[in-house]
C-alpha cells in the first residue's frame, strides 16, 4: 500500500505533484488547521479551478505568487494562472518536497 493513500491529506503536498502543473487560481481562504506542537492555528489555503485539494500557503509560496502576479493582494489573484511544481529540500534535517510557483509559459 502507498502511505499517502493510507493517510490521505486534505491539502496538496509537494510529493503529490508528478511534474509542473499550470492552474487557475479560484480563491484564497483562511482556514483553521492543526499544527503539531502549536495546536489550532489560522492558515491560508490557495484553491484552484478543477483541483481536488487546496494548497497551504506558506510565506515563501505566497511571496513567490505575489511577485509573479505583481500584486500582494490575494483578493486580486482570482482568475490568474501560475505553474506549481515540487522542489526537494531539507527542513530540520528531514527531506521534503515544497510546493513552489513560477510564471506560466
């Protein structure tokens, strides 16, 4: 069995991306989520048209998108297209795949 199928996530993770995917932003919403060691926190989630899962907006991803779109106001991102891709990295000694954004081609 595949671990991500045994323990599915409500949100898209970098490891879920099998290559770059171009999406159209539908909404950015505040949501209550649970973080180990921090409990319930308010996080922000990027939703895209025809996508099954939202993407948790980290500070790095949000800043990338703001720079790409030339607009720091998430209310103005709706209808804009970006390409999401996975970027391997190490966080606190653990290998992960972060979701990053670039301009569509």
